[in-house]
């Protein structure tokens, strides 16, 4: 491998068998989005050296991120610059109950190969997806392509809960009406259940709080909660019925993945205030492109892109090759109206990676950490330089 990444094609005669295994064994219940097949016909091979470097960077970024989060708990006036919803900000004083050693911290850092090296576009700090893709899928792929799976993120999460919870009821909180959310929680819940935990699936308003500890009400019965895995974005909590005591998540004494301190880094405006925290974060400053406040410095040219502060799945990112004129006009209007809800970031030149069939793709490698330890990879590819809801999922193997 002259370049540290390359595609290897699943043999055409075996692809149907491979795809079926991915759907049923890797919980890929959304293999088709609109007219797009979301299960790649390739595997992404990376060199062992590259895998090691990405893992080291992710661990360093995780450590720096947690330092920033814990500093912000004690400097809450600075949080205003993150442009979090007002009702969420009112709950932030409850974070004084946070104990890092009691909780489990899961993050996913998105790395992109560029013309000048590697860049990080963001951290999926709150509810990172791709858990089955970073656990089971590489094990399936190695049966078709010569390569070695990396770390298994589900196993890392399991071990973290075993250390801090021991056994008991783990509640997997998600938007229960969305199958793409349920598939993530079902995978992880099944994995935990096979290893001694009792897995309970619940919506966020199925939780009530007694003296800071969580209890779950499902089908009219109440049970103790020994640990929480949340796959429901924190900013969605304010949309729940007012009778829902969602503020309890912010002062929970029940071990959680992730605790609401994750909200700080989920805002892409964190780089605008991190110098005020006095924390040394050399790796973030090395790998994240220059980030500005559009309210102070608008940059409408090809060297810069706009991102919504709390955007997810690539939505609202103004990469001109990936955005129709109508959507670009909508972004411009939104930035002009509420610049504080956005950032402007220097654009990196994403490098095309050629496939064996002559096609070229842009690549994003999500690198997981669990409690500051490298925990696995999640790959996505796109024909245009924005990794969004139309991206294709791809397993990652380390080249032998």
C-alpha cells in the first residue's frame, strides 16, 4: 500500500451473501435509504501504522475534550457562547453532581484524509452512532477480504460498565419510534444481555428520578436502573412533554453513557471559547481546521464552509460541490438571520480514494474512544466531499 488507505472489493458472486449477513448479524436494518444502497461493496483497508496513529490521536483528543468539559462545569457563564437552547442552559448547574470516574465516556472523532495529511472535522460527543459497524461488521468482512479487525467498541463499552456497574439493569434510552435508533440500541442491548446484564429498552420519558437516581417505568411496572446508555440527543429533551422530568439526567447519580457534560463538545462552537478556559489542547489545535464566529467574521468564499452549531449527520454544511443552489441559499439566509447558531470553518481539501472499479470516494474514518481509550473504527464514504445522510457505510480492516 503506497497510500495508507485503499479499497478492496467484495467478490460480486459473494456480495448478496455478505449483505445479508450485514443486515441480520450487524443489525443493519436500514440497508437502503431512498434509492441509495448504504452497504458498500468494498472494504476499506488501512495500514497498521495508520490505525495506530489515528488511535493515539483519538485518545489524546478524548483526554483534551474531557478536560474542557470539566472546566466548563465550573465556568458556566462561558457556555452562553455555545448557543445551547435556553432551557438546557437552565439545567446546567445540576452538572455539579458529575463524577467522571463513576460514568462512561464514549466519543467518536471523525478523521478525513486530505491533500496535506489528516484533519478532524468534529467530535460526535453526545450520541455517536456506528456501534455495530465498529464491532460486528469488521468480523463479517474478514471472511471475504484479507485483513484484521481492529478494536470492538461494544466490547470496550461492556468492560467499562462491568467495572463501574458490575451487574443489574441497564436501560437503553432512545427515540423508540425510529428503527435506525432502535437498531443501535438493540445491538448493544443484546451484546450486554449475552454478558450478564438485564437490558431494558425505553424512551427518555420512561425514566423518573428518586433522590438523583434513575428508575424506569415500562409497561406500568417500575424497576431499578443500575446504568444508562443514552442514544437520544440532549437538545431533543426540551421537546418532551413538560411533565417529563428530563432535568434529572443533568444531576444523575446513576452511571451513564454519556453524562450531559457531553453537550459542551457537541456544540461546534466550543473552539470559539476554549482559549478562555486556560486548558492546553495541542492535538485539537493541530487537527481541527481554523474555526471562527460568523457573527464577527463572515467568509463567503470557497476557502471556508459553514456548519450549524448543533448539526448532525452532515446537515447544513455548505460545501458547494455537495449542496444544491436552493440549499445553499437556505444556509446563507439562516446564517444571516442567526449567525450565533453557526460556525465558519476553513475548508480542507478532502482526498479522493480510488476504488478498483474506477470510482472515487471521499472517506471519513470515525475513531471511537471509551474512557479515553481507543475502541474501534467506523467508516463512511461519499461520492462528493460531504459525509452526510447519503453516505455509504463501510467496514474497516487493518491490512495484513
